[in-house]
C-alpha cells in the first residue's frame, strides 16, 4: 500500500510538472515595448490629422485598431509562452520606427508606407496567433527561396518598415536553390545578390495558418 501511495504521488507530480512546463518565465521586456509603442501611437494621433491626408488618416486608424487587438493577445501569449528574443526584436524595431516617425514627422516623406507596413506586420502576427492551436506567438515559419532557372544567389532580408534603411538584417545561410531560414510571422523585404547584381527588395507577408509552417518564395533574378 505504501508503494502504491508513493507511486501515485510521483505520478501526480509528473503530471503537474508537464502541465506547467510551457508556463516559463515571461519575457520582462514586453511590457516596456508595449508601453513605448502605445505612447508613440498616441503621439501620432495628434499629428496625423494635421496633414489633412485622408489616406494617411485611414491608414493610421487601421494601425491603431490593429495594435489595440494585438497588444493584449501578446501579453497573454507572453504569460503562457515567453516571447523569444527573435520575436521581441521585431516588436522592438517596430517601436523604434514609430518613435522615429513621431520625432521626425515633418521630414519623413513615406509616412503612409511605414504605417501600412507596420500594420501588415501586426496583422500577420495576430492572424498567426489566432491560427495556432495553442495560441502561441512563437510559431516559426520556414521560408524557402527559389530563383527559378539561375542558382547561386545569396538571399538577404529586412523588416518591411526598414525599407529606406541601408541595412541587411537577415542573410540566408545557403544560396539558392537551397536557401531556407526560419522566421517569426511578420511583413518582410527579401532580395537576391550575386557579385555586382543586386535585386530589388520584394515585400512578402509571412503568416502561419496553423497547418503549414513553410512558405516558398520565388524572387526575381537581378539583371
């Protein structure tokens, strides 16, 4: 009988450990990122209407609404499955771009593109979370790159709203046709390079539908 109780106790402890295994320590940086992002969005609410640009105003309203939907979902995800460093990086970069847009509002010419791009990134993240059976934000999607008939191009990428920044945030480890890399859901720019041939960055939404965790891109070959 004593052995039976010991066995039962051990079994209960194992079940408890397994059920809590996914509830790790949350990412403590998220609260600050969400707060700073919200502040930047609030600041823009006073500046956007002064432009009298109805297209820009509507784009901002869509972004504001999407962020209000995404933020509480991210908080819940972070409580259950701590957001990864990679995921947090994309949120932090969006925050920085919104802060830069707020600070340099009068000198930035592509306000509409930036706002639309961040909206697209937030929407891709929200759709992917809602499609996850576990409502997990940390889903990774394998991106495969094909350059059609030509091989040996290196693949580079950056976040969509970094379009005007002269950076290469991502470089695939292998050239085409074997180029592949994991990405968190979002909105990205990808292009091909080989010697002095540099392709035009192409926008691609990377979204998880809950079943297929793989996306194949066919990028244009630079002349």
